């Protein structure tokens, strides 16, 4: 596969609508339907000192806004005093690699067969959202989304990606609150 074609395909995939994979896990000893209020952990507790490219006020505002919208549409109320659910998030960005060999998908005779291995690096971003008991501090529910990401986004693109990831994560929240124990996979 031609490197330029692969990179163009990867960029097109991440720019148009990134393929976001979503998973969740929860503690079956807690029923998230019993809670009515939620609040955010202190900003100091949200990965202080981490990479400022990802942990900054702009992304914090995007994530909080999207989560607030998802939870309030599900009937939860945001409160700053003694919330029953505490919200926390993590952002992880890793360098990943795809290895592809040429020719791909076709058979050539031994004379024409010159296998070539191509290595294509990309970045993968993960957003993890934790819901914890306000009373005990125990983790009740965790949802996470990951996708290939670009090195830079416009403000509008960043808004769309965060909203899409949070929306997909909270679809798992809806399902896992009614399901049995264990990991709920998309």
C-alpha cells in the first residue's frame, strides 16, 4: 500500500468522522438509577501537571459541558454541595503503529513478489469518564472512548470530537445501568 494513500485515508477518516470505539464497566453493587445529583471533583484532582496540550481549560470546558448535558438529559441534577455522584475524567494520548505489507489483497507470482513492510505511526486518544460515589468515593461506573486523532484540531473540530465521544460513552451508561455485572462492550 502506498504510504501517501494510507496517510491520506487515515487523515480523511479522522477528519470526517473518527471511528470512536466505546466501552464501559461498572460495579454491580451500585445502582446508578438510585442517584439524583452529580458534581465534579476539584480541578486539582483532574490530572494536574499532565500534558498541557490536552489538559487545559478549553478541553476541560468541552468535556464538562458535554458530560453535564448528557447527565441532565438523563434526569440527574448538577449540584456543588454534596453530590451523590462525583465525576472525574482522564485524557490519554499514545503513539501507535500500523504495519502493512505490500502487495495486499492480490497474488503475484514469485518473480513479481517483492514483499515490502511499511510502518505507519499515528496517535490514539482515549477519554475516560469515571462516576464515583459521593459518599464513599468508590468507583461506580467507568466509560471510555478511543480513536485515532490528528495532531491539531480547530476549535470546532475539537468540540465535535469531544461531544461525539461523550455521547457514545453515555449511551453505554444508559445500557449498563440496566444490565447485569461485567464489562459492556459496543
